[in-house]
């Protein structure tokens, strides 16, 4: 069938049985003559190049079409029995590559759970704080490295009404942050100086 015949019959797509200019033997769109295989390649290139916009469009579609989204997810999971393992592996890989973003996200979740006030902070804020502290723990002055990673500590603990924002956080090494726990800085240092 030719494109002209498909247009005349009001079809959305047609099949000629001949390869397109890229060698694909697939259905073609009546509106522009593009084969479905070429269309998929173009869409994937666009998604890669415009990833934030693609996410925005997909989230908008999901909000407008919750029932279609639910059916799509069910169908995808049915066709991919190991989807949970793939998802867990992808999440673990992202967390490994984005330790600071994961930490900030976890702190934000904890602050929400504690109903703490404050606007939070970004990964860039932590990087600036790291420079301000000369790459050292605010409590014991040990230098941060691959073996001694920095942790975010709330000066006034969230459980004691402290805010979850840049004015209430410092960077500390793991042992100092654990030793301080949910106590005030004064209580910890008063105890250690006796």
C-alpha cells in the first residue's frame, strides 16, 4: 500500500514492505511517511538531549491521565517480571554516584517527618560550607577525605525544635556527629571537657 492510498482511506499508518532510507522494514506514519523504527530512534535522541523537559512532560501526562498511567505500569510490570530488581539496582547505582544529593534528600525526609521549619539546603550549599570549614570537621578539625566523609549535623537538633536550614547546619565527621547525637553542642562539649 502506498502513502497516497493510506491517506485516501483515512488510515493513520500503512505498510509498504519496502525498507526506508535507513533500511528499516516497518510500518510508516501516513501523516509524514516516517517509519516507526526511525521515529523511535528520533524520540530516544530527543529524550536524551532534552531529559528535564521529557520528565516534565511525562509527569504532566501522568497527572492528567492517572488511570492510563496505572494501566501502563501494570502492563510494564507484567511484561518485566524482574522490574523490582532492576529498579533497586538503578536506585542503588544513583545513590552510589550521588552521595551528597542522597544525603540531602534523606535529611529533608527526616526534617519533614519531625515537622521541622526551614527551607532546607542544596548540594551547592554543602559545597560552600565545605569550603568555609576548610574541608575539616567543625568539632575535632579532622580533614575530610575518602576515608573520613563529612556528615551534615544540625547544631540545634531537629528533635529539639531546630530548623532544617543553612543557618542550623555544620559539617562534622561521622564519629563527632554520632557522639553529639540529638544533644546540643554545649552539652556534648561540657561533658568532654570535665
